[in-house]
């Protein structure tokens, strides 16, 4: 039993060594169908191929170094900026890498059609890479000319990037014999299936494009959506993010934003707000107005033009109600609650300083004095000392 086990283990390792032997012979260009394996000739061929590859790589590397040195040495004479110099060096590096790959493929018995297809695919990939890197500069020029905002810029960059990548992959795959028409048809069917499975995501995506194109609000605006109010910090293709006064980031799906009522508080150069103040009915209205206007004039962030107003809104049972309207810049909208609270405190202090009464609801009970009430009051008077409790004194 032990001998049989040992022979099986020995046969197993022999099979492994035989496979390694055959793989190594194939790697150096040998043919397993040959009756005898000539390692010496194969070794000479491998050494010769290696030397040829090294020589070709050295030649390609020399030209790459020479062109890089010339562009760097004569940068000022050629009037090349650092950005253009970086682009040129990237292109030269790409050409150097592709040339090295083609040189190696030409020496290791790769089919000439494969080498030709690789060269064409590399050229197409380089062209689309240049388009991809330069698309940002082109988009920036277009936006500068038409005055579009940063959100549209990001959308166009994303769209152009996706188009360039898809077209680049299609052009590269076409060089190796792939049927692009069938591939696109398959992707279309797959896209329909994914579309039915992700309807909400697609709805948010379309809504995001609509928001970016309509430009009803942009990054940096202060908006109110339902119960959420804050500054817009990001408009992506799926969600809109706002930062509230409490430093909390609220992420809202674009489909919700597109179907909701959105109030843009900073779309104009200035915004009007108002507060109310109450004085007693017998108080002087003009004196109270002077106090209010002085407080508005002394408070920061309140504009002098347009002028603030303090007018009587209505007269209630408890006093005269002023409505105070004032204007602020968009930058002050974030601090509006604090500004309103500060105004109310200063107006109250001003009224108290000038002796202007501020009414408040109160109740006064008045009871008439009549005979019945007098009788009740008399009955509530304490009784005189009783004779039963204090017996009369006796003469002794």
C-alpha cells in the first residue's frame, strides 16, 4: 500500500514537471509536435529576439528623451506655457509607451493584423484622450461667452466626458473586429431593462437636468423648499443639497425639488422683510414711529435705499399695531432670525426709554357696592364677645 501511494505521488510531480517543461519550451518559441526538442537553437532565437527588443526600446527611448529635452530647452522660444508643455509631454509619453508595445509585439511573432489593429486603436485612443483633456477648456470658453453658471458647466462636462468615453471605446473596439451596431443594440435593450428597474433614479436624473437648464436657482442661492430652508451647496444630476442655518446638510431628490414650490430668497439684489410692534392706544403714533426709524437707522445690514417704513397695520382692542418693513442684501438672509430678534429688542428698549407704553392683555374685576353686598359684608364682620364666654363680674 505504501509503495502504491509513493508511486502515485511520484507520478503526480512528474506530470507537473512535464507541464512546466512543455510550457517553458512553448514560451521560447518551440513546437510540441517536434520529434526532438532543440533547446540550444530555441535559446539562441530567444536571446536574439531579446537583443532586438532591447535595441528597439533604446532607439524609441532615445527619441522620446530627445523630443522631451528639446521642448523643455526651447520652451520660451516656442512660447509654450506650462500647461501646454505638460500636454506635449503627456502626448510624447503616450507615443513612447505605444511604440514600445508595438516594438515588442513585432518581435514575438504576433500576427501582423493584430499589430496593425493595435496601432490603429492606439491612435484613436490618443485622439479621444486629447479631446477629453481639452473639452474642459472648450466648455469654459463657451460658458464665458454665454454667461452660464457653474451648474451648467458641470453638466456639460459630465455629458461630454461620457460621450467621448463611449465613442472612444467604440472606435477602439471596432479596430479589433467587434460589431459596434450589434453592441449598441444590445446596450439599448439593456438600457430599457435598467430604465424600468430604476424609474425613480431616471426621474431624478431628468429633473436634475431640468433644474440645471432652467436655472431657477443656482449654487450659493438661499432657497426654501417645503419645511427646509438653506443655502444651495450642490446641484447634482440626482439630488440637490442645501445647508441650513443649523449647519445641517439636507439632501433632497431632484424629482421632489422639481414638483415642489421653491422660494428663491436671493434671486434679486435686495429682499424685504417685516416685523410687527404694538403700542398703547393712548400713545403718540409719531413719537413711536421716530423711535422705530431710529432703531432701523442704527442697525447694520438694513439698507437705507430702498427706505424702510413703519406704518400702522391695524388698531386692535389692546393697542395700535405697527408693521415695520425693511430691506437687506442677499448676504444677510442667513442671519435673518437674529436680525429680527435684535430689532424687536431694540424697539422695546426704545419704547421704554421714551415712556411709550407697550400694552398686554389683562383683566380687571369690578364689583358694585349695593345693599345686598353691604349685608353680606356686615355678616362677615367679627362678633362682639359673648356673655356666655365672659361671665359678668360680681361684687364682693
